[in-house]
C-alpha cells in the first residue's frame, strides 16, 4: 500500500498517450460471480466449518501432536477458501466501488462467510487454554507441527486479552455491521466525491494529481477545491472516525489492552519500545530532514513561504514529462533485473498475465495497493497510473510488494502473511533499486538534482509524513476516549502535527485542517502508517548492507522475503548485522535521507 498523495489531467485520465494500460484478469480466482466454482467453494466452506467445529470444539486439549497438526491444516484450508472468495469479491468491488451490484455481492459474501466461520471462534480461544508445558511438549514432539510455531505463538500472545467464548462469538458475528460497514461507507463516500475545476468534474485521484502540476495556479485551485468538498462532507467523515475510534476503545477496554496501539503492535509482532524508538528518532530528525529540505525547496521556487499546494510541486527546473506505460515497465524491470535476474523473473508475470489494473477509471478505488489474495493463487496490483515520474516509483513500490507476496506464499497460508514491520521491505527496496538505476543514468547535474529532490520528497512522505500521521492517530484515539469529537476537534488535532512535521517554510491555507478526511489508513488499518517509516528505515540499512556485501547479500535478501511471517524481525535481520531494537539503528536509516539533502545543498554552492 502507498500513501495517496498523488496527483491529473483529463487527457491522461482517459489513458490517452500512456499506451495500453493493463486490467485485471480475475479468472485465476473465479471466472464469474455466479460461477459453479465459486458456488462449490462457498458450499464446501459452510459444510467444512460446521464439520471442523463438530470434530474439534471442546477437544483441543486432548489432541496429540499429529491430530493437532491435522486440525491446523484443515483450518488453513478453510482460510484459503474463505480468503479466495473474499479476495475475488473485494477486487471486483475496488474496480468499481460505485456499482451497487458489486457492493451487494461483496457484502453478501462477507455475510455468508461470517456466518459460516462463527462456529470457529472457539479455535484460538480453546488453543490458548492449552497449558504452556503441554503446548511446548506438543511442539517439541513433531517437526511438522513445530513449523507452525511462529503463527501459534502470535495467537498465544493474545491469550491475556481474549474474552469469553460467547463475547468473542458476538464480536465476530456483529463485525459485518461494525467496522466493516463503516469502512465501506468511507470507501463509497470517498469514491463518489466530485471536484469541479474549470467546469470539469474530477474524482479524488484527479484532484490529488493536480498537486504535482507545474502550473502553480492549478495546484492552488485543486487544493482549494479539495478544502471546499472535504468541508462540505466533513460531518460524515467525522462520524466515521468517531464511531470507529469509539468501537475500538470499547473493545480495547474489554480486552485489557494498555494502549490503542497495542493490538497493532501485537499483530505486527513488534515490541512497543521498538516503535517508540522509531517514532522518537524521526520526530527528533524533523529539523534535519523536512524542515531543512522544504526551506531549500522554497528557495528554488523563489518563495518566502510555501503553501500546502507547493509541497508536492515539481521543481522549477523540472521539465514536464509523460512516462508511457511501456517505458515505466521497462524502467522498473531493468532495475529489478540489474539487481538480480530472479527479481525480474518474479515480476514479469504481473505485466503479462493480468495481475495489474493500472488505468484511472470512474468509481475505481483511489490510491494503489498489492493484494496477496491467497497462497495458492497470486497477488494482484492496483494502480491509478497517470504517467507522472512518481507513478513509476509507485509501480516499483507495489511490484515489490507483489514479488514479496509471491515468495512468501511458499510458506503456506498461515505463515505467508508478513507482519507490517517487514511488509514494506520489498516495496521500498524496489523503489530504491529503481531510483538508483535512474540516478546512475542521469545525463547532467540538473537531472541528478531533480531525481535527488524527488527521492527526498518521497522519503519525507514515507517517513516524516507517516510518523506525523501516526502521532495524529495517537492523539485522535486518546481524545476520543474522553468523549465525542466535533469536526473542529479533529481538525485541530490534524493541524497540531502539520507545522511540527513540515516546518517553518509553510503557511497553511484555511481549509487544510480538513485534509485528514480522505486518508484511508486511519479508517481501514488504525496505526498501520508507522510501517512505512519502519520499512524505509529498514531498507536504507539493508541497502547500505547490499553496497558493502555485494552478491553475497542477494541470497540472504531473497531468504528474508521468502520467510513471510515465519520468523521474528530480529532473527531475519541478524544475518545482515542489523537490529531494529537498537535506537541507533533508526538514525542510520535517517542519515541516508540527510545525506541526499546534504548533496542537494552542496549543489547550491
């Protein structure tokens, strides 16, 4: 996934001049929503969930190692079939979120699967009631069972926070009318927003794209129109955030989580102190990174103060350039192949087999993501490709996710899912490979300057912006625990992190206080955003190791990606001599960004 701070012109939106943009072929999941294959899988799922509960509920404590392994494998197959159905329904919906039939199909699938899987709520609860010495003995007695230990340990980490069987079943049952329903309202509201510029109607992707226009008046018009539309819809967005934050606070309180962030840290298998060290290192570096860079950019642009519509503006010396789809593919594939031919081989099917949906289309979900689907199929990448140089980096980013997901799938369904601490590794590394390849081919100092500045801005968006977003979420959830938040309350929390993170080079126009409204991560994945900064810092350290180790690095890197969620980040980073729990680790990663800014400043001398 990638922060949706990108930005269009009407001709590009229709795909003209960009070449043939690929669309998904979802038939590897199912040929059609009414296909016999999907109906068969749905029927099997209902039957197997009931049978699984009959066979194992109330009996887990008495299973021997082989029987427990059989149960885990049956559970894994249920996970695969349910995941396959929901991946198909979800991807169809994201292609056209404004289509009521697609929305209904996804909701109906979710309802059925929730009903089918409700009897399985006992699984984790009962498993966690197995005594520790019994659990250790079972694991020690069977190597095939021991292979699942990482996912079982993560499940047992929830033991202190689990509720009664009845309450857990209730929460599972009502999820479709809880967070999932509010997530859908957010998606549909955002996709339906209409912005008018010079008599032309744009969607969210189109208006965001204006933020990187060379013409400053267009950027300003886009920002002011965003403020107008967000302001007109702010009560809806505030209601969504209030409800989701309160729902989370209630569940967290019942479970006994010490902080709103704790559930995310547990699911990421990362220690709170590691995240805190990352957050503190980035906040301390704001003056050395974003503050310094934006003062430099203001100077290049001839401005005493930059406005919010200047943040993603191209540099004055930057020539407007459209990158066709074929060229974008060539740039990224060449960079991947130059690192290691295996990387290019893994990426190639995405372009050839309908695994990418690239065009901007009315009703299509904004932003970009890579969806792993299930380990028995393959990932799908979604873009909103507009031919900007930054879109090439987005392609490199999401394709990195896709390569990672393909490699991790070898671990099987339960162990393939990578915790967020490592989920951004391959994506950010793919961006770095592409950037370094372009930098090496720079024709002159000016082109090098433009490339360096673009990379610094991307890194600031990935590190500084995301940690500011994380702080905003922390403040939002803390404030909501004290009572209902008005739109003005949320606006004030948003602005409290903006000046701190962006620095004194900026003025903030009236209306910018509402720009929290469209960011999907706050709604879909609370506290997800620190994973971007985690991934960037980690990749900067990994890239330094690559430069030192050369070819010997590559096999270790592929092993890291192929591990999926089967190892803790500490164990996966040890072969590279890296330790994310060391506070100095994050300063090393941030120093790479600082070095790029140093070089840009030196060019001014």
